[in-house]
């Protein structure tokens, strides 16, 4: 019989996938353990679903551990598996683990995609590693991929969090985000001005936002108001 169509494995994978969709990471891991007890080797679908469950529940260490199991087994991890763990590291604010994982993919004959880079850039942003975030975004462009809205905004936010408001504005101006999706980008730039106590720049961005036909939201106003308040205290 064909090994990859084993109904027992299919049943287990369906159950693990259900746990993932239900945010039940403990149930997903328990099912993996049960598979082994039944003499069934988890496949890439089993592991990927379990890692995705861990990622959704912000269990980055568990996801990382499962990836290690795959690397030690006869089941090589695919891009989906790596991206799940990268996303888990991003949510867990583990930028160093995220970067190590990203750079290790080439050694396993896998090419990172935009999702991989976005997760790593976002992890660097949360760790206030703005220079690393910018380097990764540059690598995305050099590889011929188009940096996503998430990656561009993460770089702007990383610069803002590190009080690099001028760099944040440079990245914002250079980004090629479609007009209809620029509100989040504007908000990230206004927030960077707020962090840098740059009220005139924040006000200018609000004017440009309106000129582009976009409606400022609560985030826009709150960041601008905060920048104005900080400027008045100087």
C-alpha cells in the first residue's frame, strides 16, 4: 500500500489541523506524540500544522523545538514550516532566533520568500533593531521581491522606536505602497515623528495624508496629538 495515503496518518493530520484552527497547541502536540506511539511517523503536514498551532498561540519555543525534531528526523521541513516558526519568533519578540532561522534556510536548500523576510523584519522592529530591519528590507529588494506593506511599515516603526525619525521618513517616502493602503504607512511615519518629538513633521504628514484623499483615523490623531504635546513641553 502507498505509505503517503495511510488513512491513519490522514486522520491524525486532520485532527492536528483542527487543533491548529482551534488554537489548541497542546492538543496538536499531544496528537504528534500519539502518532509516534502508534508507530506512525509524522510527516511534513503533521509538523507544519502543529507548528502553526504553536505560532498562533505565541508558543515560539515549542514551535522551534518541533522544527528541531524535523531536522533530526527523515522529514525535511518545507518553506511553510520555516515560516510558521519565523512568525512564532516574531510574535515572541525573538529577533535573534528569527535571523538565525532565516539565514539557516539556505543551508537546507530553501529560498526565503516575502513572508519569511516580513516575519524577520517585524521581529527586528519589535526588538528595536532598526538597522537590521533596514538591511533585511534591502535584501528583499535586491532579490527581486517586492517588499510588502508589512515589511515597509515594520522598518518605519523600527526606526521610529529607535528615535531614528529622519530615517523613518526616508523609508516612508521611498516605499511604493498603493495609495489605498497608505494609511497604515502614514500612521507609522506620524508615530515615528511622535517618538522623535517632531511635531511640525507630524503635522505635515497629516496634511499630506488629507491631500492624498485619505481620512485620518484615531491612531493618526493620537500620534499627532502626542507629538504636539511633547513639543509644547520643550
